[in-house]
C-alpha cells in the first residue's frame, strides 16, 4: 500500500543524518577491508553492530555484512543476511554454528528505514542474553531458529578477519538497499539507546550521534558523507575499499529525511525490474507494466524529474493512491498521464485528453509538478512547460485529493527517476526552497522535493 509519511522519518529535531550509500544488487556493489589491515581485536567476546537500512531489492537473499577468512570465503564465517523470505539471519560459524538466529517476522517494506542493533557478549552467564537483536529500538524475541553461543566464546565476527559489507562470497549475494550510520564496536556490548532514541513528540525511533562512543581497535563508523572517500572510517582509520560504488551512489535519502522511490510492492508483471535504490524501472516485455511511488501527494506542492531511456512505449504521471499497483486496468482508469506521443490522458477525472503536440524520447527529462491543494498538475520537457494552442499551460483540475506518482512502460521502456537524489549524472544542481533535492532543472516556485520532511511540513 502507498505510504503517506513513511516510518522513522517524521521525528522532530535532534541529530540529522546527511547521507546514505545506495547499494545496487545488479551492479554488484560492496565494501571491503582486508584482514591484514586490522589489528588485534580489543575483545573477541564482545562487540556491537548498528546500522540503518532501507530496502530496495526484496525476496532475494542478500548479505548485509560478512566476516570471512579470505575474499573467496573459508571454513569459518560470520554474517548478517536478509534471506529470500525477507527474514533477518545473524550467525557465527566455526566448523559449525556457534550461534545462529533467524527472525520470525519479515522486513520487506521498501518505503521504511529500519534500525538494526546486534549486541554480542558471550561472557554473560545466561545463554539467551549473550546475543540481543533490536529493531527500531525494540528487542526482537521471536525466532524460527535460535542457537545461543557458549559462554566465553571467541567470536569469528570480531576476529579481525576479512570484512565485506554488501556482499557474500558464497553465491555472490549482493545487497540492494540504502545503508547509513554503519557502526562496528570492537570490545564493548552497547545498548540500542546508545545509537537511537524515541522522539518525545511522535514516539518514532530516531538516530543519535555516535561521536562519543569508543569503537575499539577494529571498530569503524561509516557515515558516507565524504563523496571523495565513501569508505572512510569517520571514527578512526579502519577505512574500506569501494567495489563498483561511486559518488553517484551517495544519496540524501536517509533515516531522518526519507525520499520517495518506486515501490517494489506496488508494481505489475514479474518482469518489471527495479534497480538502483528503486529509482530505475524497466520492462522488456510486450505486455503493459506499471509501478507506483512510495509516498502519496497530500496537502502540498511537489516536483520530481524522470529521465527517459531504453526505447519502448512509455508514460508517466499520477494515479489514485488507493489503486492496486499490480492492476494495469485500475491504474489507467484513474490517471493523468503524459505519454510519449504528446498526449496527456485524463481517464476517470471527467476531463478530455489533451494533444500537447510535444512528444518526447530517449534522453529527455520529464518534470512533473503537482499542487494537491489547488488541484493542478504540470508536465515539463527538459525544463520547459508542455503546452499547446488550446491552453495557456498544461495545468488542469482534478477531482481527487490523494494521488501518487506512477510510471508506465512496455517493449523495452525504462524510466530513471530523480525525487531529489538522482540515480543519473546531472549537469547542474537545483534544490527546492527548503534546500532539499538535487535536480537538473530549477524547481518551480513554491514546489518541493517529495521527501518526508517536506510532507511532514505540509501536513503540520
């Protein structure tokens, strides 16, 4: 279902996270640090891992983090894995499982940021208290598999061996998610409240600054803020090497300002493929395909841009937020869509279709602005407002108050969408009036990027 204000994104005040790193399964993105680069672990019996993650690829096994003997794997390993059923697995394997936990519940909302804390203390006298998992500040207690470690176990997790973030050597399981605030604490078992807190107004779990924490010899903190050195340890010198990741993968979509994306749970056809943080969609099938966005357009003025690529038959615009994203007929029964032939189709709104006379094709950037208060929608081609001789501009009134972005394509069509954190290179940078977003063309006056800070402000 579409999200009006995604979780973990409307908390007020406090620590602001500037950037995340966008991992793309299709391009095999990951970070590495060699075993030879680490020192002797502060304490192999104790460690804590904390990170924020927003999922893109779902229903496919993906490694968040792996500790291995060599880049090719080995007899011993420790991993954090998102399994193909979207549960979370955390284990330490040394000639057998030393500990292993698989959650009962799933984590498959591509519109939400999750905060994960994994706290290990094998010195604890109670077996069930030696590994604790917290999601958004709440301890996870339901597991389909739960194997506790022996007391005083030296974990492989904190052994100082080869570390990969975003990849599992065995099977090459690559991560498809946004990651930020990735912290590894060597030698200490910390509480979830050392990394986050509940907002006193909204009760939403939000991040805290970790600058005052002691990270230990092999600890590290990745905030992904330096675009020229995305793998650098912001707390010390335990830096990581980049593999297939560039400055273009740095994103302002974070756990304190959540941007819209395409919705992996609201699309038609199994062969409508999303990639690059769910900002690129493609359909190589002759059948009609659609995908919706993750944030509905309510009580505000919003703007986004989409780059046309890959041929095919394509259109984009808005439909009802209540529509089933897998149902092509339902979407097109209530839509305002600018199609590549130059027509603006207005099904279900009691309005006639418009022949603008302005077609578009590959490499064109189509801008969309929606005023959900006054009921107008405008389309732009490469920064210029689309119009024709029968009207002064392409603005028109619609009868609904709650719309959501959607994209249509078939026969090879592809859209690359920029809600403010572009998946493609742009030649100029233009933010909205709140200084959010990075667009190719100037944001129309009074319009804003589709992110939770802007949505929250419009609805306050």
